[in-house]
C-alpha cells in the first residue's frame, strides 16, 4: 500500500500559481546598444517565441517538475503486508561455561573422543534452532562473565556466536558461576514475569567473581527468574599410565550441591549430563517448557520511494534546459558571422 509520510506537503501544490497571480512580472529593460544585424536576430527570436507548441511544452514540463518535487517531499513509501512477530515464548538466557576445564575430552561422539565445549556447541546450537518464538540471549563465562548476545528473536545470530566461542577468549583459569547468574538476572528482570528463564551449564565449582552462586540465586528468586542448572562431564574415565590403567573421575570438582540448591530455590531443576545422550535428553526436556502468552506484535516492511519522483524531476529539468537553449538563434548567428567574414574577404580583394 502506498503511503505518504508527510501528506501536508501537498498544500504547496498551488504555490507557483499563487505567486504568479499575486506578484507582477519584472519590468522589461530595453538595451541601448547598437547592433548592426539586430533585425535579423529579431526575426529569429520572434520566430522562436511564436512557437505555441514550444511554450506549451515548457509549461507542461515545469508543472511536472513541480508536481514531482512535491511528491518527493511528501516522502512516499510502500508498506508491505503485516508480518506477525511471535506472540508466545519465553525470555531465555543461556549461560555457558568456557573455562579451561571445558577442553577435557571425556565425551564420546560416535567412536571418537570429543571435548566438552564441542559437544555443548553442537547440542545447545540445535536447542537454539528449535526455540522459535523465544527471545534468546547468550552469556559466556570463565573467570569473568560477559554478555555475548542480548535477548533477541534472532536465533541464527545467537547460534553463530555460540559456535564461534573459543576457550581462552576469557581468562580460563577460574569459574565465576555467581557472576554469570547475576549477569543473567540483570538482563532478565525487566522482562515480563513468568517468562524469565536462565539455563546455566558448567563443569566446575565457583572459585572467582564478586558474587557467590548462593547470593545470585537469592537475587534470581526475588526477581522470579527460574534457573535450570546443568552439570556436564563424565563421572569416570580410564586413564592409561606407565603403571597400568586406572579409573579417574574428571568431574570431581563439579559442585552439584550448589547447582541443585540454586535450581530448586528458583523453581527450576538440576540436570546431570555425563555423556552426549544425557545432554540431548536434557535440552529436549527443556524444549517442553510451557509457552507464555505475550502481547501480539506486528510490523509492516517499508520501502522508501521518494528518490523515484525526485530523479524524474532532475531528468526533466535537464531535458528542459537543453530545449530552452536557442539553437536556431545560435545557428543564425553562426550564419551571419560567416556572411560577414565573406563580405570582409570580398572587400579586401577589391
């Protein structure tokens, strides 16, 4: 649908006619120079001015230029069909641990070992793609917590930022779980109630940051933010040494008690992901979160069109300027000049 942003500009359409009627034409001043070939030029000029069709064309062009300029000034735009934004969903913030321990290769994908962070990228990335209708945000944390993507409907960008996260972009020697929760609370507390969810994934214990996980959990509880915590890491890995094979627990530092306490105090749950299948099942269960109705929103794609009438006005002005040049007079002057040169040449010969 065509729409004009500033339709009141059309009130200026009769302005040239008003000026023409209200203001007298400038008085004509006759030149006092003597021109020997004035009579010939006068005839050429009279012939040019007597061309009624030329004056009519000039009037039509000027009228079209003014009309096009007024249309361009009203800023025309084309509005597309209304597009409805998702009206259901949650405000879901993902908080992912990228500390150095996430490089541990205690996960098995197919028949090969894989690091925890690679498995998380694959599983969480698929989870992000399925969360149509949710506003998603991404927090990365190690020794510090940083917001990587604010809440947005753009799932593709969130997935890309998660896939590009690398161990080492944040100081990796420690894990600030409390700061990660606190940062999530800051970005979720302004959203509608009953739709605020934080999913935190870690493989360690809080040993850095300005806020303890318990304090951050209490703040989340006050702000009605539901937290789901996920502890990732195998519980047993066979390590071969010079003295033989022995079983070790690569997740010995995982603080399951604190993660469980935080989740339950906010109405969420704690999940334990010991392998890839566990992690996939956890995110499939998170997919079953009940959607919350939100205000329906629509928008209409807009395409600006003012440059079309403006460009047409410029082109017509250029053509009109070419037509206004007295080509016949110039040709007549050229012929008179040649005739004078011939007369001068004949006189010199005589």
